[in-house]
């Protein structure tokens, strides 16, 4: 049994799966892209709010005689 004052008590040892994913380059690229997309989303929300605010301009209603020149 380890004692709390021994050095081995404080050292975390990663599993073989953890070591594999820390050294597997394709997985690191995927994680890098995921974190960057997540940061971009956070920045977008911080700058623009949940939904981008866009003003929708509708055309003015025109009557039947709108296309005729004034006489």
C-alpha cells in the first residue's frame, strides 16, 4: 500500500489509450479543428448575440397606378 508521503502517491500515470491519443497526429488535428470551431462560435456569439441581428426591409406597398407616370 502506498503511503501519502511517498513520491509515487502523487504521480498520475496515463493509461495506454491516453498515451496513444496524445501521440496520434490525426486525432490531434481533429481536436485542433474542433477547438477552433468552438472558439469561433463563442466569439461570434459574443460579438453578435445568439442570432445575428439583420434588419429586413420590405418594399413599400404600391397601388395599382404606381407604374403609370404622373400627369
